[in-house]
C-alpha cells in the first residue's frame, strides 16, 4: 500500500557530487521524449562538456543510457525499465487498481491515470493511454506540486485542514501567482470536498480536462484526462459515474477479508 | 543483449578511463534491489556491494534527493518513483522495430531462414519488418503485407493476445475464411488452436498463406504483459524437418524472450494477468 507522507525536511548527509551530477544528467532526459545530444545535456544541466561526456560514458557503461552510434545521440537505457519494474512490483495499490483501470479505459478510451501523493507532491503511478488520434501527453513518475495538477488538488482537498494549511503556507508565493491566488484555490478545495471529485481544465495539462476522484483514504486518485475539445457535460457526467464505480471497486478489492 | 545500434559497453581500451567510480558504485547499489528484495537494509546492501556504510549512505541519500531512492527510516531503503518517468520515456524513445531488429538479425544468422516482425492493426496482422534468409531457396517477405488475424501463424499469435470479449467481437465481425477466400475455418478448431498457443507459447502454420511455405511464430509482450507483436520464422515447407522445427522453436522463443525483456516485460506480469482472468 502506498504511504501518505507529509511534507518532510531533507536529511543533512553530505551528498556525493559525482552521483549528484549523474542524477542531473539523467533528469535532463525527463524534459522531452527525444534523444539528446551531448550539447542538449550540457545546456540543460549547466555542467561542462567534458564532465557531461564522462558522466554519459559511465551511464552508458552501466546500462542507464545508450548511445545511438548512427547520429551520436543518447537515449535512456534498458536498466531504467528494470528499476521501474522493481519499484512497481511492490506497489500493491497499483496491482489492485490496474484491472479496474483497464475496465474504465475500455469503456471510455480516454487516458486513465492512477496518481499517488508523496508529501507535497503527486506523481502518476500508471497511465493507460487512449488509442484515439488526439490524446493528452502524460508521463508516469513526474513529481508535480499538489496544487499544479487536478488530481493533486483532489489529493490536497482530501488532506486534513492542518496539512492543507501547512501546504498553502509552504507554497504561498507560487500559489499567489495562480489566477485568483490562494482564495480561488481554497474555494476549489472546498468545492472538491463537497462534490467528492475534481473536474477542471488545465492545471499542468494545458489544453486538457481532467476529472479525478480520491480513494485509499486520500493517498491516491483515479483520473480520466482528455483533450478540452472533447469535453461535454454528458461526458463529464459519464466519467464521474464510472470513476465513482471504479473507486468503489478498487476499495472493495483492498478491504481485508 | 542490447540492440546493436546501442553501445552498451565502451571498449575496455578506450572509454573505460572516462568511467566514474562513484556512478559505478551508485548503480551497483541500485542493482541490489530486486522484485524479491524491494527494500534493503543499508548494512546488507553496503556489504553486498563492498562499500563502506558511510559511502553507501551518502550515495543513497544523494539518489533520494532526485527521487531515485526512498528512505524508509531505520537505515532501510527502497527504489524511488523517479525510475517511472525514465522508464516511460525510454519506452517512447525506443520502439518495437528498433528493439527487435538486431535480435531478428541474430536469429536469422543462427537459423539462416527469413524472420518477420508483425503487429496487429484492428482485425488485421501487418508485417512491419523482416530480415531475409541468405539461402538460395528462401522465403521472401514484404513489409506491409496484411492478413486477417485468423490466418497464418503470426496472425493467430496476435489473435491469441486478445481478451475474451475482443475475441467474441472478432468472430462477429470477421468471416472465418481461408486465405484464398474459398475454404471455411471452423471457429471451434480455431479456439482450440488459440488455447494451444497459450499453452505452448508459439504457433505453427503449414502451407496456410502460400502453398510452399511453413511458418512458426511467437508473441512479443510489452511491459504490461499485452501482446504487442509477433515474431515469425518462415521457410520453404519442404525444408521444415522435425530437427529444424525443434531448432526453430528453441531459437525463436529465446529471441522473443529477449525482445520482450527489452520492452520491459517480465514473466511475473503474465502470471498476474492470468490470475485476473
């Protein structure tokens, strides 16, 4: 089962600079789905060219990155799949949710997403991507501040008032820059609390609409995302009904016998 | 094996000198986590990798700053969710053809028979790539060649990848006729063949699409355990001896395992899927 963590403070352990830089280089690959050149990574990380070259060479040797010899670009290696597989293997919530997500996906053919909370952030644990021609682009495992995504807002709305207050204080400057600022966000959270789901356009998904419902005592959200152009009141109503059934089904499978 | 276009290991003579020990240590620690041991105590992990506990802790905490490791407290760690995004992007960067092609070439070199890669598009099987045999009498192949799913070994492997409701839908939509359009195919016999494909992991077709060819196909699985393609060994029917057949089955299954692994598949996913059926 996923753990709900509150906002935690970093440990004061001396970091390993080469590992820190290697992590920065790997993180550069999160910015797009394209292969990267040495210059792309240099530009993204701010490290020097010789440093990036040595790190990439090490990462290639270890299987975390591969090099396309034909055009001298770099992509992510096979080891990433294995490590993600190990991570997912003990996510019991995902294993419970996946068959139900599949049913939901077959009924809607829109993106179906399982998101979990990790402290002040949320990330998508799994995404079943629509086979339609126009679909929202979403990537698993990207950490997003709770207020920045619709699923994240639903998760925040499910948190205790004390937890919400800590969050709003911590992110006060970022939230102030949103349209309507903190006042609007608080209104949104109350509305989500009252209705039991979040349904809104935008968030981090520009041009998209997301409908999210919380389960697992506020630790996870099941969402459906689709392009704004496909939004209709009928679709919203149908998605809300199907999401409610799906969440109930997941919760019933996770209840102890 | 990594696809040939990917440089997995730098040559020991030239590029080894550029490798960084701290990165090798970090990856050694990461490799210490497995499905069987998803969470590890610092002392065990450090001893296994041959690092001091202090350095192992510093390395793990550095990885934790980037969500690659999660600290569970009490000097216990597990992998972090940061790998999900990199795995997701890796899957989008490297497609089925790119992963399969070097394996197909190696398989062709071992068997010296024609190898074909196919995918499903709706109710059709489409060949998307091939590597031809070097023998003077060989099966030729054509990318873009299409058949209904119930015809040929590759089609049947893809048909076997459908769930029950998709299969029912197929049977209501597609007339079960042979490749020449004349002969009828019995649905019960087809279902029995699908059962046999699930059981043994491959399909054999003899003179089904062309009168003088035989073919043997096995499924390719993606990271969710879904059938995402079929790999076929195809050859002149009169060369298909029992001995060659046994060799083809052995080599084909080795190749499909390799491609599926590179697509993120592990056999346990399939066991779980079967459990849900």
